[in-house]
C-alpha cells in the first residue's frame, strides 16, 4: 500500500471564514476516498488545496515532499484534478481539448470509447450538453498519467447509465493502483465506491476513517444535518453492490 | 480539421497575399505594372507605394495578432486591441503632444506611444483581478480617455485640428517607424505568439483548468497583456487608430481554421496584413487624387462582416 499524499492539520480559508480546520488523512495507491458534506462545507476547496490550486494552512505532502516545493509542472505529472469546465466560446473541439492533455491518438481513441464520446470528437465544446461535457472532462482526466486523481462531483449531470459506468470505471482504475479522491453527493454511490470516507459537517468538523466505520446513520445525519431513513427505496440504480441492512 | 485542409488554406492564403500585394502595388492614381516599371514609375512604385503598402501590411498584422491575444486574455472572442482603452489614451497622448510640444514630424507618434503606455500601465493594475474586472476597468478607462481627448480637442487651435482628426482616423502613410523595423516587429510578435500558442490553447479552458495543467496563469496573463499592449501601442504609433482589423480578422481565422493558436496566429498576422493593405489601397484610389482615412474604410468593411459573423455565431 503505497502512501502518496499525507495531510496534517490542514485548514482552508475562504475570505475570512475558515471552512474546516485540522484535517488529517492519507491517500494511498489503489484506494478510493470519498468526501461527503453539505453545500459550502468546503469539499471542493479541500480538493483544490490538495491539487495545489489554492493556498492551504498546514502540511500537505506529496510523495514525502511538501506540495508547495513542487513546480506547477512537476505537480501536474503527479496529480490530476477534474472540475466543471467553465463555458468557453472559442469553438474548441472535443478532440482538440483532449489533445491538450495527451499527444497519443491511440490513448485518446481508447479513452473516448470508454467514456462513450467517440461520436462527439469533432463537436465544439460549447455545443455539448452538460452530461456530454462532463464525460469529456472525465476522459481528459483519464488521459493523465498521474498516480493521484482528484474528482469534484464526477457523477453530476450524468444519466444513470453513465453514472453506473463511471462507478465501475473508477473501481477498475483503483484496482490498477490509482489513488482516487472523489467528492460525491449521492450516498448510494459513496457506499459503492468508498474505501475511506472524509465527512465534513456544517461546523467545519472533519472525520476520516474506513467506510465501514463511518458509513452509519448517526455519522451521516450529523454530517448533513438532515434526517436519514434506513428503509431502502424500491427503485435505485444498481452500482454493483447490495446495501447490507442496518448500514444505511 | 485535417492536416490536408490546413495546408490547402495556407497555400490559398499565401497565393492570395502575393496576388493582392502585386495588385495593390499596381493600383493608384495611375496604373503601373510592377513587373515592367522604369523611370518615374519605378520611383513612385518603390519609394512611395511599396513602403506604404508594407507599413499597412505590418500594422494590419500587428492589430490582428493583438486582437487574437486580447480575446484569449479576456476570455471573450469578441474583444479587440482597443478594448482596454489603449486607442483612447494613445489619441489623447498624440493630441496633447500636438498641443504642447514643438511641431515636428514625429511629435504625434511620440505622444501616441507615451499615451498608449500610460493607458496600458493603468490597465495593468487590474491584470491580477481576472478577465472580467480587467475588461470592466478597460471599458471605464476607455471612457475616461475619450473624455480627455474631447477636452484636448476642444482646446486645440483650429489650424492643427485637421491634422489631429486625420491621425485619429488612421493613416498608414505618415508612419515615423521605419518600414524594416515595423516588419521586424511583425515577425518578432508572430514568433512570440507561436511560442506561446500551446499555453494560449490551454488558457481557453479557463484559468483553473489551465493551472491544473501546469500553466503559471498569472505569469502567462502578464506576458500576454504586455505583448498585446506593446504591439497595439506600436501599431497605434505607426498608423493612428484603425478599428475592426483586430476584431474581425482573428475571429474570421478561427471560423476558418479552428481555435488552435499555432494555426490562428500566423493566419491572423497574414490576414490582418492583407486586409489593411487592401483597405489602404482602396482608400487612396477611390477618390484619387484625394484620400479617404483608412480607419473609415476598415469600419465600412468591418462592421457588416462583424455583424454577419455575430449572426452566424448565434445560429
């Protein structure tokens, strides 16, 4: 189990407000860590701080070296971050967008098939639907050879079919050794994916632990400050795992 | 877009440029065949028309390059070199120089150059605050410079008023920058643009995504602002304010060649040059022996083309 990132006493501020403080956790190869929390809790900020894209207080280590000692280029080789693409009006095509991350046509072709966007390669980014654009961005992430993947709500805008496919794809990449940290809003998906959980509640308190340890009603109610029922709903997408009774 | 189509477009651009160059050289108050000119005709051709044509080519190319850069810098494909008020500050500088300095041939150019830089320095304060604030600051500054220009023009003695107006409408015949230097600047600017082209492509994805791909966005933005502003200042100094070239040409090239900058920038540098060369030739022949200010002509050509492109974009 290779240790790739280590966060100690990390806190992030937005303006004068401290979003969360004293976050401690490690990111290891081959495991998926899911970040859960309400709106504005600081999930995306935590991910951005891990990618070195916003300043953070505390120690963030990447492969045993402080993250801030890496040049932007070195960092890019080790960490791939995926977030929503802002609207662009310059007519960049999907193929051109993917070429900005990889020069290998075979790899692009392979990933485009995996994300079901082969038929969109010649379309301009501003002509795509949100779901299609999300798949393009996920493909761009998968083209990166980085050992650490950080994904900010990768299943948003995706239909059930592509959500399920993505869950399986992420599982697959994790078994091949990627360290994946992912923000999700859907508890089913979180349960299906997570080896470890990071819960950020409204007070900025964070908890880190194995999924089995933290994925229970009490913890989740506290994190989201909302009631959760234990009954399973009849129709749910099948993410490839059967929820065990008493765990939700 | 395939490699094949890019080559074809390039071959057409080069052939059209050569054709137009010879045509513009031949056209004038009297038709002179550039391939068989002698005596006084040769003098008119090589000493009057050629330098003017080359100045127009370089200035047009510089404006188109600056336009393409400003469009990426501000994240808006409809931005142009004067969008941040550089034209206004340059004009105010030129008119101020005309008013207060002894009247020599280069006085307006020097004033324009200083004015342009004054405008650029004002905008640079906002370079760190992102494209939206910078654009807003530029628009407000442009209004300020326009007001200053109005004030200076109101105070200007009547006999120099005409000179100020003809400069402000754009005039490639009165450039004080030597033609070889202008062409060298054109080449240098194009080279810088090509070196930055991949970073510019990545910047199209937005600042955060560019940073996540290892681009030092702050530094790139500053380099880009400096480069685009310097080029605009030089173009304004050489030929006054000439609108629409910097807006229409890069936009048109993007429609034709896609949005990757290693294709768009060289094509814009050539296309801008050809467009201004043509416009200037028409301006000096249409009502010969009198001349129209070339800035008026680029507006007459540029406005309908721009509106057409705008309609096409929406559909």
